[in-house]
């Protein structure tokens, strides 16, 4: 009965969809895949697959470029057969999107299988995400980050935190259910506010001791439970550099996979011209200081390698374009250079 209802529902929504844009149709299709296990199982037979091994994505190096290959369902079966594994493995995959033509994309972690065999069979290598994210084409980075984050969430939510019983994922991987307690778990992320503080003519950039040498970025901090974005922003700036924010403006947001899943909420903030003396919290930061426009423009031209000097010290450089901090810094530069002098 449920199957008949779903078939009728799908037929009705496909008629309805004729009047919708490509984007709306795509979102509706993805939603159906998440809601209907049978439909998703069927989609897996015509989908494409991104491979991971213990959360490291599979990349192929062609010349100087790193590509993110998508395997067809047929190639997946061939690899699994070669490794003497069954096709059931494919059901462990999670849905991460689809093309405009409704070819679904899945991510699958083959961590339990021999890494070197897969690598030599497919002529590529499983690469740590901290490297992979910055060497693939910029348009592929968000997909890579969200696929890994979803696989990571499943890996760490195998058991119900109330009953201790195993949880089971739906086919698309958009949730997990504990059948003993009936609790449904959904993938989670932690909101983080990232703020580029300015005093009108300088911006404040900071370093943590764990950063690569020479790298400075905007202030950031996890939102506490119960806090609004505004409250978290004001608190973090006060806590980390001892300044009081006068006003701020939202810029953009980004999913960030480190340390697990963060929703980065990026803002510009202004502090009053009278109070710009930094009082740094040295438990959290190694350095915090004001940068003028010229120094920021110079820093934007450098990366880790080019910032190293002959004496081994590093000149300041900033996060690459995959990180939302880069966008904040660029926006600040644009705002400074477009101001009437
Ligand atoms: N994409 C981008 O451009 C940028 C991204 N980021 C990301 O923002 C995130 C937060 O920045 P950060 O300045 O370190 O944050 P915080 O200033 O809030 O300090 C981090 C510390 O907060 C504690 N903490 C509180 N809540 C959480 C939580 N939900 N998850 C993990 N730790 C928590 C931990 O302390 P304890 O271990 O003592 O419990 C942690 O070490 C980082 O993960 C970083 O990767 C940062 C800058 C740029
Ligand atoms: Mg911080």
C-alpha cells in the first residue's frame, strides 16, 4: 500500500514539476531520495560515487592537477568484485547531491578494505582532507568538505547515546534511527562566528600557535548554547582581544569540515576609534595585531612557501580562497580602496 502511495505521489510530483525550474526540480528530487529508501536504492544503481578511505578522499593526479574522480555504479561493482566483496557495500554510501539531469552523487568510505589495492586499481591516492581541500579545483572543495563531514558524522554516530544500541542509517544517509528507543539522529554542525574587526583604517588579524607559520586570520569562536550570532560575536571579540564591538555586518556563511562540522558565519565588525588597544587572551591566541592596508595587500600576494625568509622566519600571509576568512579580508580591502580619501 505504501509503495502504491509513493508511486502515485511521485507521478503527481513529476507532473507538478513540469512547471518548475531546474533548481526546484533538483531539490525536490534530492528530498525524495532522502525520504524514500526504495527510490534511493534504485538511484544507487545509476549514480556516481566519490570514494574515501578512513575519511581521506580519493584523488587522481593528472599533470599538475588533482582530480576528484566519480566512479559509475558499474565501476564500483567491478572494484568490489575484485576485492571479493559484495554489492551490498554500495548501500553504505551517503547521498551528497545530484546533477541537473538528476544523476545522483554518493560518497562511500571503503576504510575497511585494503587501501593499496584500490589505489593501484584506480591509479590515484587517498589524500588527507587538509591537503585535498586546497589542491582540487576550487568548485569541488565544498562538495569534498560536506561529503567528508557527512561520512564522519555517520562514523561517530553508530550507537544510540540513550540505549547504547546500534543505530541504522536511512539509505540516503540523511539520518540514523535507534529502533530500540525510536530516537532519530540528524547530522549536526556547530555554529562558529568569524569576525574581521576593523577600527576604520586597520583590520585585526590573529594567530593561534597551531596555525602554519606566518598565517594570520580573522577572529573566530564557537557559539555557546543559547547565544545569538550577535552575542557570540561580541563575546568572542571581548574574550580574545579585549575590545568592544560598536557595530557589525553579516557577510556570508560557509560549511567548514575542521575539526568536525562547523557552520562559519562571517561578519565585519567595527570598534570605536577611542578604544583600539588590544588585550590579547594568550590562552587562545599566540598573536593579535592591527594590519594596515599596505601590509594586507602584501600578505594577500604570499602563501606559505613564498612567505618564508632566508633566516627561517615567515612574513604574514592569509588563508587561501577556499576559506571564508579570505573573502572577509578581500571585502575589507575593497571597502578601504573604494573609500574617498
Ligand atoms: N574557514 C575559515 O576561514 C576559518 C575557519 N575557522 C574554524 O573555526 C573553528 C573555531 O575557531 P576557534 O577560534 O578555534 O574557536 P574558539 O575560539 O571557540 O576556541 C576553540 C576552543 O573552544 C572549545 N569549544 C567550544 N565549543 C566547541 C565545539 N563545538 N567544538 C570544538 N571545540 C569547542 C574547545 O576548547 P577545549 O578543547 O578546551 O574544550 C576549542 O579548543 C575552528 O575549528 C577553525 O577550523 C577558523 C578561522 C578561519
Ligand atoms: Mg577563537
